[in-house]
């Protein structure tokens, strides 16, 4: 996978990569919120707790970041990178 293709995958998942790791963007937070609601509907208790927090709560943003990193990692694995 080229650097440009990897960057596209990062953007699709709403992540920015820096020397300190990944940061979730507003777009990534919104995607993660939809995913968390789906997980909550499936009975995931952690997702239910996170969705119950206010949108500006730091733990909710961290949960969103983790969800998006997981989605990014899964897509990268699927492409063999």
C-alpha cells in the first residue's frame, strides 16, 4: 500500500497520525458514535456506557478514538498492509 493510499484510509476513518499516535477528528468521532450506537444495540455494555456520556466528555472521545483505530487496523489488515 502506498503512503497516499494509507493516508486515504486514515482520512476515511477520521484519524490523524502524529509522532504521539492517532487523534480522532470530528468526522471520526461521528463515525465512532454511529458504531457505538450499533454496538449498544447488540448489547455491548461498554458502548452503552460511552454513549450515555455527554459528547464533550474526554472518555467518550477516547472511546471514539479507539473504535476508529480498530476500524483502521482492521481495514489495513484486510489489505495485507
